C-alpha cells in the first residue's frame, strides 16, 4: 500500500511538470529523451537475462506501441491542453482495454462504447472561452490515441508474459523501452529538424526526473507494490492518480480553470468509469 501511494504521488506531479516546465520543447524529442533515460535505468537487467530472439522482437514491438507511440501522442497533447485536462482525459484507458479484450463479443463491448460516449460528453463540458475548440478536441484525440496505445500494449504484454512463464518484469521492460525509443525516434528527428532542441538546465533536470524517477524507479516500485497489494487496493490506487494529477496541476502549478465545468466533467467521467468492469479499471496509464 505504501509503495503504491508513494508512486501515485510521484506520478501526480508528472502532468504539471510536462505541461508547465517543458513547454516549448518538441514533444517527440521529449518522449525519446525520457524513454532513453528509462532504457538506461533498466538496461543492466536486460544484459543479465537470457531472452530468446523471438521474445525480444515481440517485446520491442509491444514497447514501440505501449511506450513509444503512447508517449509521442501523450506528450503532444500538452501542446493543446493544460495538464489538468490531460490528466482527466486519461480516465478512458479502461474503455479501450474492455473494447480490445471483447472485439469478438459485440454485446460485451456495448458498455465500454456507452462509457466512451459519456467521456466525450465530459470533454465537451470543459470547453471554455479561454480554450479554443480546435485545441480541445485535438488534445482530446491525442490523449485517446495515447490511451489506446497503452491499452493495446498492456493486453499484449499480459498475453506474452503468460506464455513466457518465468520472464521477469525488469528485463522485459528494458526491451520494451528499447522498442519505445525506436518507435519514437523518427518523430523526434522530424521535430528536432523543425524546432530544434535547446532545453535549459531546469528543463534538463525535469527530463532526468521524468525518465529516471517517474518512469524508471516508479515503474519498479509500482510493480513491487502491486504484487503485494489486494486487488481492491490496487484498483483504488490506480484510480487515485487522476484526481491527484488534476489537484497537483491546479494547486501546485496554478493552472486556471472553470471549477464548475471541471467538476461536472469529472463526475460524468466517473460515471463512465463505473460502467466498465472492475478488472479493466486497474489498467490505468502510468506515465
């Protein structure tokens, strides 16, 4: 429980740091730098583990989707939305998990589709005069693409780990981060050529924190806590990331918002989450 709470608190500040401290840096380059630092953190684990070529390739592909494309879409969303809305819009990940897991059962997919419709309605509620409609829906779409990539990667990873038996999380994640770097690198090259990349020292410190602490150390802490926690506790702590992230963005980073609209949207999205089955609610994007 303590490890899960500590990790959730650390992740809560990631939204505000990306949106407020890394503004002006190309999103794809930020994603590659963060993933590269995470890869360096996990690389020693991969070197000590004997992973077959077929499994390594599958992990690279999964990492390309779950980490590479996910982080490119996710980081790009901050160019359109304040960080508290990015945090709020990540709530839809369980819908995509449910949809992908039930592609062959249309009746079971009806509830996630209804939940997704409520989430879109919640996004419409937060539209304000200070937030352009084009930016709102572009940012919403980018977060949804990020959530879909994470959901697909999570399902693929679970299936792979079931088939590989004794493969540990740490070396597997090293290969997945390598795949993430490979998938995000072409976007980063384009962004570097178009916008350059000249972070100042505080921004470099934030990048180091996000890559080594928020992703590297915290993924390991979360996995360690998840193995010991009750499933109900795990579900609660996954759900806690969203309000913690919104609160950190509003209170610590002082982002302006219309609280009435934000609360109304949050309530509607909470109803949407309740429509999904609890097993899917535990797969929240950990970014």
